[in-house]
C-alpha cells in the first residue's frame, strides 16, 4: 500500500520508523515530505528505498494513505491547500492534538476521508520506535470499512490500536499520551526509595523498571483485573499491605486520577483557542 507522510519531526519520524521496522509499510512504497531536508536524508540512510516528494501536493498525489504529522496549527491550512487543487485526496490520517474531525472535514473537499489518530508518544518518540506504543483513532464521516482496515494495519505496526469515539480523545491523550511521563515519574520515585534504603542507583532503577514491565505483562497475559492481581501478591499482615496502606494515606490513587483530569481540562482549553 502506497503510504505518505508530511512531517518527519519527533512524532512523524517515530511513527513512520515504527511502521517500517514492523513491516507495516515498505520503503519502496513510502513517500515523505518535510521542510527540513536533513530529516528526510536521515530516514533514507536507514531506509534507502523511501522516496522524497517535492512538495506536500506531490506526496498526496503519489499515495493511497497520507499521514499528516505537522503541528496542530498547520493541519487545517494544509488540508485546505491540498483540497483547493481539485484532485481527489487519499485517505488522510491526522495525528495532531486538539484538531477535530469536524474542523478538518470543513476544510476538505467533499468526500475526503479523514481519520484522527492519537499516538502515545507525547514529547518522546521512543514508544513507536520500540513498537510498544498505544494508538487510538476515530473515523470521519466518509471513512469506509476498507479505509479503516488500512489505517489499522499501518498504525498497528507501532503497537496496540484502539477505536474510540472522538469525544474520548482527550481522555486517551491524558492516559496513554501523557502516561509515559507518569510511569517515568513513578520509576524515579521507586529508584529514589531504593537509594534511600542503601541500594545503588543503577540497581534500584533496574529493579523498578523490570518490576513495572513484569506487572504490565502479567496483566496483559492473564486478563485479570488489576485489583485481583494485587490481591494475589498481597499477603495478610505482610510488607506489601503495609506499603499499600502507606500509599493510600498519601492519596496515591487520587493523585493519579487528578492528574488525568487535569490533562483532560488542559486539552479542552487547547481546543477552545
């Protein structure tokens, strides 16, 4: 499937590299455009078969699916300029935050198929490149079943894919988009605690990271509710329940809930601009 991407910054570059690494996209069937030629050169050094389009319009004309990985303020002008040419546009996948399907469709020519996707990359590009990302998407009015299947195939190259109502996109962003920052903060706190108890920084951080990874795998593989798994590793009168009680006293669960709510509120403020 001929795939294009406009924008090879942190988000776009990571997403495309994840797709190429997973085999969801083939270099010889990929067209890219970026204002910074050096970004294209860096990608072509890794994947020599990738084509560089001369312009945004040339990228759109060459492909069946076009990913828009530009800054949010640039999405609507880009869709407008592509639509003004009169040519039928490929399936568009926008990964910009705070740009709604309604607004994108209003700027596009009639019948343009648009999907809005939210990768869990935040400011960091590692999630997609290690194929461990989480991507949620919502479909616009003109999107057909085969369009959705094509999008899922591409996006799944970078990790797990979830379809959600667009009204839930801000919650998705607050959980999976911001989530890596929460996890890194929790890992750092655990490591600090280990250092305070006499462990080396390297050992403490390694223990914290592997424990978090193991817990995530256990949840994924068993399909059990997290609280059921917690009960399985919590002995009556033991050290774990003592630690959990301390977390409750410090408002641990509420702090995480409030963090997500704050992120959603901020996303809503950004949409109102």
